């Protein structure tokens, strides 16, 4: 025990005397979580100050153009620009502005688009009520359909492009349905010789209710903070490998590891002490990142991070992730020949494992084979475990499979490191 | 084990993985107790390999080693208790003070409390580091680091002390302090096995020597007897050059 406590004390002294190292260990993860959560949050949430400006050219100047304009403005995501530097827009100017990357989306509503809808609606209604009318609707459609032109910045993401198209389709369907309905109502009014008192409800009769499949008795509301803080916390914890591999390799290079190995005590004690100290450091990192979510992010208008009712589950999950991160660092520190090798391979491997594990992009939107691969990433196990606590309101039982995987990964990592050390012994 | 053979090495061989030539080729020699024994040789001769095998850091391929009657193969734990090693590298923690380094090393050797503190004070004083013992090692000069490196190897008062080039790259003053201290230590009964490139220093310090080259022991015995054994051997340097030649060694 004397050797263990002495080694722990030595590691603590080395850490606290390295001011730059402390900044990397504690400040950088806080900065990372702060920046990443703010950025990711602003991408998705509805903020007046972050509305996307769309170039909007309405040649129609009728119901369709107005409906699209009102719909886009009313969505809260977009702001419509009809001029640029006091110049009226035209197709050429829109093309140029998007090509230069000054705007991301341009919409051109063609002249007579509403009339096209009206003509088609009139034809459908007249055919429905007049059996002698033999006009083929498909022919009319092919000849007279109006085309709304959508310009996109080539750099825009496909998913975002798709959501803009879906919104526009909703607005056009609604206006088509309304015009057709108005013609039908008028026809009925004529047939029944009574005033037209049928009206079209554009909101429809179907409502949506959002329910979250969380465990009972939880008051956690899923939001960007609940998503991002655990995700980036797992990512940052695995970066413990930079200082820990450096520590192991430095000890090997300057001969202190040799000195310790030829002492009567076991070098394993030194390694265990190192692991315990760095697991504790990881845990402190995690607590600081939670603090960012609970105190600092709300100062910037984001929701407060809710820890949920299962604090013990949270503690177990944090310690398991810290053990996995530390074990991975011990493995790399043992295998790598130089600190440069360990730092560059280690950083890239954590980024790859984070990408695979769903830290950058949710696993469910990955291609099938990537989803299959993602389950081998320890960062995925950490993330899923934390999601069970932070988003699904789960308790200890719900995280046990992930804790098992993380501890199993740690045992295998340390075992490989030990075998490699024996193999490399001269 | 008698005074004449505190360390007994027989047919010791070692070839590094991937190397064409063996680093040690069936070497055999004995080191008497209570002596300062110089293991001398050019770069890459096999000195450090021999020391690292003797202290259990490297594995040998074949041969037997007996230290104080203990077999290296069977009693490594016992051997570790009676040996001290001063490696060629400054094997210290730069961001700890001298005292913190020594306290940690002492604890790792099983020392604690007042006994350890007294021993640390004694060693620091003897090697003139007591006044700077609360400074971080990274602020030390090369000579101070070498002296502290030496203390770290002998803090637990080992019966046998292995020194791998303990005076490399330091000033005359530090070298003198170290050599005087080693002589003092030997007088108190510590057997010292020492490697160096400084033949003058070895001649001044060692009672017996072995010269090793290309993994083979070329000569072994009492230094004064060796010098007297041939008329062309005027000093250690002439013996060394006659046996190892003048060809440059680039390790």
C-alpha cells in the first residue's frame, strides 16, 4: 500500500506542476463542450437572430406566391430577401449571388403559377360534374404545369435542401387543395342554388402530439443540451490519452520506468496508481463538463442540463467511461514508440471512433453497414449509456450492458498492453 | 559465496531481436566482493547489456548468473533487494523536487518515515545537494542531476551497486565529489560494478577490471597485476588500446 499511495502522490504532483497540462486536461474539454453545444444548438433551433436569408422572386404575384411567402416567413427559420443592394432580383442575379456563396437558397415563382392551378382545378371540377367533357387531365398536366425554380448553393447539405423542398411542397399542396375546394364549393352552390357557406380549413383536422418514450417519473425534456453535453463529454474524456500516453512514454524514455522495474516493488503498482489518478482526472473533467451544461450554457440562452433522478447511474457510467478511456491510453502508451506517434494516432483514432460511435452524426441516419460497425466503438457504448440516463430517464439497470462493454474493453486493453510489454522486453 | 565471487557469470549470451551479431558471446567472469569492479569497453561492446542482464532488466538467452548466492533465474526478487542501479540516463522526475524524487524512490524500496528522512538528509549532505533539495530537478545543472541520480540508486543502501557511466557530461567538481563518495561507499562494504569511457577515472577508482569488446571478455583481473603482467602495458589506456584496437566504433 505504501508503494501505491506513494505512486499516486507522485502522479498528482506531476499533474499539478504542469500548468499547460492542467489547461489541456480541464479547460479544453470545457471549451469544447461549450463551443460544440452552442454551434449544434444554433443549427437546429429556431432563433430570430439566426434565420436563414432566402432570395425570393415572385413573378406570380397571386395566391401561390403569397402562400409560399407567408409560409416561409411564418416558419421562423427563414427571412425572405426580394432585393439585393437596392437592386430588384432577377434569375441572373440570383444565380450570381448563390454562385458567390452570399446566399444559400433562391426561389423563383413563375408568372401565372396560380392560374395554372386554377385552370387545372376548374377542369377537374368540370369533369367531375359534366360527363360530356372528355378532356384528358394528364395531357393538361403535361402541357401546363408551372415550375418553381429552386436555386441552391452547392455547399448546402442535402438534408437541409430536402427539408426546404418538403416545406415548399406542403405550401403548394395546401394552395392547390384550397383552390380546388373553392371551385367544388362554387359548383355545389350553383347546383343547390344556395349561398356558398362551405369553407376550407387549411389547418386540416389532424393534429400532432409529441410524446417522448422516456421512463416513468422523469421530468427530463430532450433538448440540444441533453443531447450534446453527454456526447461531447464522452469525446473529451477519451482525449485523456494525450497526457497519459505522454506520461508513460516519457517515463520509459528517461529511464525512470527502468529504475522502477528493477526495484523490489512491482511496476504494476506504478501502473495501477497512474490509472487511478487518471480515472479520477477523467471524472473531474466529466463533472466540469456537467457544470458547463448546468451553469454556463444557460447564460447563453440554452436550456439547463438536467441530470435526472439517477445520480448513481450517472456516477457509474462516468467512472466506466473514464476507466475505458484510461485503459485505451495505457494501451497506446505501451504500444507507441514515441509521444508523437501516440498523440497523432491516438487523436485520429478517437475522432474515428467518435464518428463511428454517433458523436458527430446520429447512428440511426448512418448507412446500414456503418450502423453495424458503430456498435464496436467504445464511444458509442458510453454515448448510449449516457443517453439512457440523460434522455430516456433510465436507471442503473438500463446502463449495465454498456458498463459491461466498457469494462470488458478496459480489461482487454490492459491485457494486450501487458502482453505487448512482455513481448517487447529485451 | 566467497569474497572472491560475489557475482559469478558463466557462459552468458544475448542476441537482440533482429540483430545479426550477438551482443554477448558466452562471457564468463567473476566479481569479487567489496571491490570496485570496472567493466570497460568501447561503444557497443556489451557493457550496458551485461549490466542490464545482471539487474534483471534484460532477459539473457543462455548462461547462468549468481549474485550473492542467488540465481538470477530463480531468485530475482531477492537479488532486487540487494542491488542498486544508477542508469546512464538521468532517471528522475524533472517536475518533482530532489526530496520528492528520493522520498518516492525510498517508498518504492519499502523505506518510510524517519529512517527514510534521515537517509535522504545524509545522502543529500554527502553529495552537497542538501541546500538545493527543495528545488525542482528541472532547475538543476547537469552535475547536480548526476549526483542526485547516484543517490537515487543507493538510497536503500544496497550491497551491490551497478553504475552505468555515472560521470558522463559533468564538470570536474561534480565528478570528484561522485568518485570520492563511491570510494567512501566501497570502504563501508558496498561492491561497485562500474562502466565508463573515462579510463583515467577507472584506473583511479577500480581495483579489478574486465575489458569487453564485440560481446567477448578480452581480459579480466586485478588492475595492478594486469599492468605489471606485460612490459608494454604501462597503464590502463595502453592495455585498452592494445586489446580493442584503434578502429572507430559507431555503436
